[in-house]
C-alpha cells in the first residue's frame, strides 16, 4: 500500500469524522442534547450507525474533539515553558490561550452554554480533562522541588488546574491560580482581630438517645454490616439490594427508608447533612488563633482514611471504596454536597462578600481532599501535604515547615 493511498484514507476518515461532529453539534444546538438520538445524528451525517460508532464511542463524545493534542499541549506548557517562568504561570497562560480566547466565537459561546446546562455533557467534559491528570502531575512533579510529598502535591495541583478547564470557568482562572500559588490568605484571622468576635452561642450539650433512636441506630448498623459483609465476600457489583435486606432481616422498603440514596450509601452510612453541619461547626468554633484551613485539617485527621487507628470494618470500607469506582464517585459526591453551606460559613467567618470566588474555590478544593488521598499510599501524609498547599501555596508549601 502506497503512502498516497494511506494519506487518502486518513483524509477521508477525517472528513467523515468532521461531518459527523458538525451534524451532531447542529442538532444539539437546535434541539438540545437530550432530545437528539445517535440515530438522528447518523441520518443527518449520512452514515451508518456502525460507521458513526467507529469514530465516536458514545453520544457525549460527539460533542467534543479528540483530546490527544490537548494532553500533549498542556504537558508541553510545563516542560517547554520559557526559562524562568513559574509552572503555574505557564499553565495559566496556556489555558487562557487555548480555552478562554475561543469563547469569543458566537458558536463556541452557544456550545458552552449547551454543555453547562446539560449534566451529561458537563460530566463528560470534566472526566475528559481529568484523564490528563496523571500525565500533567508527572510533568509538574519533574519540574517541582525534590521534597517529601512532592508527588502528592503535584497530583493535587494537576487536579485543581484541570478542574478549571471548562470555558465557563475562565472568569475564575486568575483567582484559582493565585490561590494555588500563594495559598489561602486567612482573612478570618484579621476579621477576628478587628472585631474581637467569638460566637456567643455555645454548642448545646448532647442528650443521650432515646429508645426509638437506639432502635433506629441498631437497624442501620445491621443493614450496613450485612452490606459490608456481602460486598467484601462477593464484590460490590455482584450484590443486590434485596440480598442485603434479607441478610439484615428487614424489608427493601425499610432499607430504603434508612438509605434513600441507594446501594452506595450503605457503605458510607453517615448523613450528608450531618457531615456538612460538622464541618460548619469546625469553622465557626475553631480556636481564635487557628485559620480555617488548619481547623478543617485537624477535623478531617480524626475521620475516615485519615484516622490513626482504623477498626477492621473501617479499613474494609476504605479498601472497598478504593477498588470500586462507583463507590469512589459516591464518596466524592457525598463530600462535595457540603460545598454551598460550608462556603457560606467560611465567607461569613472571613467577613467577605457573599459572591467571593476565592472562598468558593477553597471550599471546593478542601472537599476533594478525601478523593485525592484515596489513591495515596499514606492518606494522612496526603492530607497534610494538600492542606499545607492550600494554606501556603505551591511550591512554597513543600520547602517550609508547618504545624
């Protein structure tokens, strides 16, 4: 086969792919993503369904270009940056040049609105960018200081940089990179010094649970223990909710009364509202000389994978979550559900405007710490490194001592 033949074939493939992508985008913009089927796109592009799936494995992928060049570009932004240019500055410049400037196109702006209001496309875009996390983390690690925890810090920086890669986040780009480079400025310490404010309302004493509460707690424990035993023995995906209810000696209706979020919530039985309330309480009742980042660090250090002495069941939960993507995703969503209320509490404590973007970014990043630490060999070290980074900025946090 000659080079000319190969060249013609590749050009034909590229034209077909572009025709499919153009037809899909036209239909998505005209009708909305959820109202268009893959068959509609194939007919509009005049290709077969099998032909379409050769180029685009899913409906969501029809809306996005191939991203191999994106991976190469963002990694090159780190490794081939001009001499003397900080890594974060090089990444900020690359994202502005390759994402934000494109938003000036009217068609691109309409597409961005489509992605922003379509959960399936929004999630696909997020996952598409996060596929580059490992490659970008390796590049950042190679260019950063040789210090304990540098690999964890590099992965954290990569995650938080890629988290800003949606075009509608361009307005937050400078604030995000300033936070990563300089750390949280701790305005809450100045607010307390200026106003000598301590919350005058003490936390009410806890009352011992009554009989009904004890029975409910006993039922919850029976269900979670049955679920954990079955998941550990047979694997999470191989166990149904009915089997768990039978093993716990209860009905499916009762199980869902206690765990309305479904099977994944059986592994993480804590209530999301209670978790958010605990985080807010930490922010509001921390010691006068402690900033918010350190207070949340100390709170998290006694919970989940960061606890110094895990029970066998707690270790089983951590191992199960690490091995099961559905559980890891659920755990991340359970933590990030606290973001609005926690951000509001931090904003109030720091005396900042309600729409302060840095507070929102800090809260978002802190609530991702358990997910980032899950893949670490030493979760407690990961917690220390990531909170130091948010406190002092990268790479300074790796070269200074911290409490």
